[in-house]
C-alpha cells in the first residue's frame, strides 16, 4: 500500500513539474527516435517511470513496451500513468549490469524518475 501511495505521489509531483521544465536526466540515457535506453549497474533499488500521455490519444500512454537485458517485461504498464520496474523480483543482484530499453511514441519519451539508481 505504501509503494502504491509513493508511486501515485511521485507521478503527480513529476506530472506537475514536467509542465514547468523539460525532461533532463542526469545519467547516461540515449534517446533515439522512439527508443529510450538506460543502462548501468544495479544498486539494489527499482526504477520508477512516469508514463506520459500519448500525443495522439489522451486515453493512452506513450510507453509501448519495455525490455530488460533483452527480455520483454509484462505489459501491465501500458495503461498506467506511472510504473515500477521491479528489478529485485527479476533476481538482479547488486552490481549486475542492467540495460533497459523503453519503446515509446516518437517525440514523446517517458520520464525516468530515479535514473541515478543505475550507476
């Protein structure tokens, strides 16, 4: 319950903040057409993502699929304004290499709320 509250709170804050400032990530993030890639070493913390509204349909969100180390994750996030990539549940250990590839609507990337957790 606390995690859900935290996700909703973070999503609301970031949503309000994103209208005031552009998306700027402080760790190596590549943006190529409709693919956002985040990579680094697992620090023991999960990744939180704000799934912004689709430019063409306000009932949809921008993220279409997510791959973690080449494997597609469950698509339950497609209709959610924010979601968590639970790397701990995927048996990652501290120091493991992680590469997250997010396929999204062109020119409308999602926002990585805590990119610094991958070193």
